C-alpha cells in the first residue's frame, strides 16, 4: 500500500505510478498492524523523473511482497510518501509529523540536502533510514540508524579513476578534467577524486563548476580542452550532462565521459539522442538485462506484473533494491528479535554479513560502525538506444584489480 502524507503531491507522480488506490491492502487489513515505510523522494524539480522511477521500484516491490507473501509475518507493508522536491524547509516542516503521527518503522531519504537536515530527527526517534540520494554521501560517524543501499560516492570515484588508469594507453600520466554542478551533489566527487588521484598515477588538470541549468557550457569545455584533459568525469543532472555533450561537439572535443550511474534516466536518453554515441561510461553496482541472475529476473517479474515502467531503468532498480533491503531487515527483526520497531530493525540490519540478494545488488555487510553496504561496482558503457554494455567484471577498487570483459 502507498498513501500520500500530503495530497498536493498526488498529481506530480500520478502519470508514472498510480497513487489513488492503496496497493496490496485493498479493503482488507487497512488499519492496525501495517508496517509503515516512509519515503522522502523528489517528485517535483530537476530530479523528479529519477525520483518517480525510484518510487515506482519501491512501490512495486512492496506490493509484490504483500500479494505473494502476505507481507511480513502476515502484516502488510504500507508506503507513505513525502515530496522532497518542494524544498528542504517544506519537507522539514512536516518531518516530526512523518515520524510521530505516521509512526513509520523505516524510511528512505532521496534528497541529499534534506538528508543532512533530516538525519538527526530520524536518529532521535530511532528510525532507520536508507540514504538513496543521487550523490550518496559518505556517512560521517556516528552512523547510528543511517544506511546506504550500495557504496558511497567514493566508490564511483575510485572505480572510475582506477578504470581510467588501468585502460589508459601510452606511458604518459592520464589527464582528467572534472565537470560538476555547483551544488552538494556535484561537489561530492571533488574530494574523493582528488584524494585518489594524489596517491595514484593520475592528474586532475582542472575542476570546472557551473550553475545547474546553464544553457551553454562551451566556456567550461574550452577550459578543459585547453588543459588537455583526456577524460571528463562529470556529476550533474541529466539535462546538464546533455548540455555538456552538445558543448563538447561544438568545439570538436571528442573525449570519453564518465559519471556515477545516477546520471541515467529517461530524460537523459530522450534529450541525448545522437549525442550519447559510445562516449558515456558509468560506475554501476547493480544488475543489468542480460546478466541472467535472479536479481534481474526479479526486476523483469515486477515490470511485467505491474507495468509501472516500460523497461529497465537504473532508478527503478535502486527503488527495488532499497525495498528489498528493507523487507529483509523487517523479516529478520521479527524472526530473531520477536518484534518490528525502529530499534529491532536497526539491530537486524547490523547482522547483515555478505547478505545475498541474488546479485540484484552486491552482497551487503553492515556492522555497528560501518553502514556503507559494500564497495563493489563495475564500469558500464551507456548506449544510444538506452541499453548498457558491461566493460569489466564487478570488483572492489580498494582491494582488487580491474578485469576487462573481452
């Protein structure tokens, strides 16, 4: 079941996932023992498309659990949604209501700015939260009640830079230009990238920042070209990435582009026709069509069953993954601790040790001091038609070497 905490956001996402009919519950068990999950997701604003797809993934998975397994120990899962795209202050004004009146057992926060403000509130009320922001901040201690579903942004930085280093041709040091939006998510790759490059045979020749929504990035691209950057590592909204590709073409600057996987959404593929070509590569820690794993088979089942999306999307995959982690934690809290509340769910999560999700996501480990899930990913080429081609096998860039796929 999904319900909206605020009716004003109903129409923002209605075209993607119907919110009008409670899912999974229908008329039965509509009161009392439901397990409540809170979701703060951008449904309006520049990241709305990604937020909507993420929400569809969560909703479909919980609906599937409700319909095929009668929920968790006979209790249906109910998803309550808050639109994070209306601004930090608006979301925070209702945060106490979200925690107290709604009495959610777990929550997920998608907007990085909201997460930084919301985290103390959830910790205060002992509600575990999954951080699904498009910059996946590195968790600062104490990590109590705060979890990542996959590796932090540092994972993407390490993976991309190591891949460049290992595949660079010639004896000269690879020269990398960083291009990001001048916001929290854009800046999130600066520190980890500079730290990695300082200890490896890589040179970051320039860091160019721009205001989100800038219509012409030619000056920034000219600067990177003048600095002889052979690779561009960017972190920005999909529409801004398309602008960067257009600007690169205008100055005949043909270099590979790299990005965290959160760049991908339907808007990027729609706007990027004839621009993507074979020059976009992402760090992506999830399953893909063609993998032949139980994880991608689950994605196919959900898409065929509920038809909330027309095909595979990385944001939809993330929503399914977050919901799967939550459902596993709820189930374990009931089985091993005898009840489901914020404290028992938190303890249950910290028992995850190489927890297997059928390669939907890399195996997850949480401890009482580390809630970063995993440090495993792979580099994937983005194709013009919206498909993806893995370039290397999954690996941990801290401890393993890149294995190129022939």
